[in-house]
C-alpha cells in the first residue's frame, strides 16, 4: 500500500539508519523495530538510503531488500521516501523502479557525486532524468558530499518540472535556505525541508516545512515535539528542546573530530539504546572503548539512557 504525498510535505521525516549484522547483511528485526518506533512517535514519513542510511556503502542487493522491508513494514501508514542518488544514471533509475514496485511514495536525489557539475549541467540532467522517474522526487542539496549543489535558481527552475515536489537542504547555509524560500514564495505546494537539526527551528521560522533530522533515529518524539513547538512559536519550549538537540550534536555526532564521526556516533548511540547493532557499512569501523563510553554518558545526561530495560532487538538474517 502506498501513502500519497501531501503537498507540501510537512513535519519530521527521520532519515533512517540501515541496521546491519555485518557488512552486507540486513538486521531485519531491527528494521521492523525502528519503523514501528517512528510511526508510534508520530513522524510524518520515513526516508531511507540517505547519508544517515550509509547508502553509498551498501550493495544494490541490500538496498533493494531494505526498500522492500521498510515499505512492507510501513504498510501505507506514513510515506516512505527512498534515496536514489548514484554516480550512474541507470542505477538511479533502477533504484527508483525498485522503490515504486515496493510501494514507496517518493524519491530523494542528490546530484551525481564524484564529478563536479555546472548548474546548466545539473538542470539538463534533471530535465532528462525526471521524466523517467516513476514517483515524485525531492532534490537533495548536500554539496559537502557531492561537490555540486542545487543553486537557488536551479531549484526554482526544477520546481516547474511535473514530478519535482520539493527540496531537502543539508548545506547548513541559512542564507541559501532563505533565498530558496524567497524564490519559491509563489509555490506553496513545493516542500522545503531542513537537514541539520541544529537549524530546524530557525528553518521553520524562515518558512520551511519541517526536517529530515538524523537525531530522530534516537528520539523521534523529541524532534516531533521540537517541530510542533516551532510551528506554534513556543519560544521557551523551542529553547528547551533545542538545548537537548545541541547536546546530541556535540556529544554523539562529534565525539571525535574526524569526518565519519556523525555516522559512527549515530550507530554507536543506537546500539547503546538497543535499537540496532553497532555495525557500520564499509569502510568505517564502529566506535568502541573511550568513544563509546563518552556517548553512553551523553545519552544518560540527556535522559535517553535512563531506562535500564530499554528495548533490545535480536539480529535477524537477510
């Protein structure tokens, strides 16, 4: 069953981690557990195979398996958005067809990474590929990982394409975000979502529609509450919740300064909470020892590890 997409799509859409048993084996019970947890917390969708989902490090076979299982588990209760970014257009289209066949609601696509593209090349690519995509697509602006951004004028032009429904901006540049909002002011149906959770409330104040926040894997209720406070302009409540979000960012994502810290910290924290195993897609190794104890302390300090009977999920086989 496919959940139709609201226009604009609003709220919190967790970018789900990919639970693994080993480098190429999906942890099926953990996938089921996370989907149910998200839905019970009141999220507005689930995004799989993004940055937080370690998509570039996963085999196509495993990506297809994850798509099938998440769509089946969601069972049309919330929209499922599937990341289809790849260096090869044929693989992007293959993932898109897989998502459509599984019952996903939409697609999320960054520019092809590795080779940098000019903005005319980006728009030309969108003009060629979007007519072949079987589902609505959201552009994914994350220039730190792709070398290429979706410039505001490119987003404005792409919004005229029939099945381009919105943008997820993970640039962290609020001037950019405000400019996209300004250019799309005449398109109230076009979704504009923020990636960095530290900027979620700010982005909503500028006119954004919600967030695809990595920390919602850890506590979806926290981010749903922050979104609700932001749209209601509850200043004190926003400040209270934002303080917790910043503690997560500082103590979990940035436990160490290296580039992989966000993903390693996320998987480690989720394993401590019992939601998945501390297994990373290659080439990264999981945190252990001192880093793991530091993250345990952070989780306890913000109240996420207070319950010693936190749910535990048993590994399954793909």
